[in-house]
């Protein structure tokens, strides 16, 4: 069933109108997720510079982190081709805006439930970036299916007014 988690239907959602890919790296974190005991949230921790470099060959990469103002982040995500990140910070906003997302996270069902229409990979692999357009298309398809299921959903009579 598609409804594994709460659904947010945005009034304004992603409509790619740029060559931007938003990357939420942990390069600027003062304390690593590993130090927090949550390395599962960011299995690409040592590879963000490579990820950014590879994506920069084809896209206008904008790197964001926990210091990026929310209004700026939403504006970027609404027009971006896609989002690449980890289980945290900007991934939540990308989910709410329906930006096609690729996440590097090893949180099992927790990550899958939190980000039901993201493409989730347990480890970084160059091949993922080589097919990033396909990954974004698949993620976008998941979001569309989720939205269609939401639109078609009829709650049981006991929940109707």
C-alpha cells in the first residue's frame, strides 16, 4: 500500500525550470553524523566532494546544508531537476515539494517510510550518478503514483463527517 506515511500535497510543487541539482552534503557539518552515532543517515559521508564534482559536469549544482534559509531552499527545490542528499535536513523539504530525490541512507524501513517517493541507496556508487536522470524520472513517477493514490483514496465511513 502506498500510504505508509503521512502525505503532504503541496500547493506549489517541483516544476523543473532550470539545470539545477540541489545537493545536501554533510561536508560543512561541525559534527559528523557518525559522531552522533547516526552514520546510517549518511553512508556517502566521505564521498560528497566526488558526488558534487561528478554532478557538476552535467548540472548547475547548488550545495545546501542546515544553514540554508528555508525560503531559499524551497525556491531552489521548486525549480530543480532533482535533489541528492542523505536522510536529514533538506531531504524533508524536497519530499514536501515533490522534488525528484536520490538519497544515500541505510535506515531501512524508517528511511523508506519517511521518504516514500525518493530513490534510496544504501551506499554511494558512481553508477548511480551515471544514471541520475533515470533516477530522477523514477522518483518523479513514485511521487505521481503517491499523489494519484491520495486523490483516489476514500476513507472508511467512520472517518467521514
